[in-house]
C-alpha cells in the first residue's frame, strides 16, 4: 500500500502496514509504553546531554518519558502516536503529535533508535504524520538550540524556523526554535 494511503488508513483504523525491510508502522498501544519510554530516554540522553548536561537531561526525561505518562497520552483524544516496530517486535521509532488549544498540529516527540539512522524511517514516519493531518493549515514543532541534526532533518522536509523562544519541557535557561511547514 502506498505510504500516503497507508497513513490515511492508519489514521482512520489504527491498523499498521509493513514498510521497506519488514518494519511495521502502527499506532502506539499501552503494551508499547515501557519500550517507548526506553527509546525516548536513550534518544534524549544521546541528543540533549551535550547541550543540557547529563543530570538535567535525565531529570527531564524521567518526568516526561515515564511509561505512565505515555499511557496517559494514549487516552488523550487530542494526541496521536505511532511506533515503528521491527520484525522481531522491538521498537525502532516513536512519534507523537497533538492538537493544541489553538487547533494547531504540534509534533511533540519524534525519536529514533540510533541503530536506525540513515535508513529512511524518519522520513517515512514524518510522512505518516503529515498524511494524518491533511487539511490542517500547518504542522509545528520545537527544536532545542544545539540540536543541529534535527534542524537539518526538519529543514530537508519543508520546515522553516518561525520563532525563537525559551525552551519548554523543563529546559529552562535554554532557547529553542519553533519550526513549521504547511500541510497539504
């Protein structure tokens, strides 16, 4: 099934579809919470420890990436999330978006296991996100200053910086960039 049709089907049914080398892109389920928490924690430590320092990174991650919080996000109707599952059942990627109080689509989490860098999964799950919100005016996200790899990825996929502000998610004292791109 072409990715765009797959994403529309996923948004409506919660089903999944195999991608490329047998990986499954599907909606997140409660049973995924522990694995998602581990993936988020590893990604945060790898990405943000050089910027925020290891202690602050662990503190923020422990609060925002706990399995209980991930399960809570699953019951929030304003949020949608997806995982990329390997053929062996382990998770390679996680993404979560929400519609904020102003009705804007916000990519809140987009994390990949380091072993999967460069295989196209990031672009594929970004397309799933874009397809899930077709008809909305734009999609926004926040990138912590110093995360040059993420900035380059998002720019490559049509995002532009629209605002610089104080970072959220407990990263006080740091700046972030708000990036956006129009949706089809």
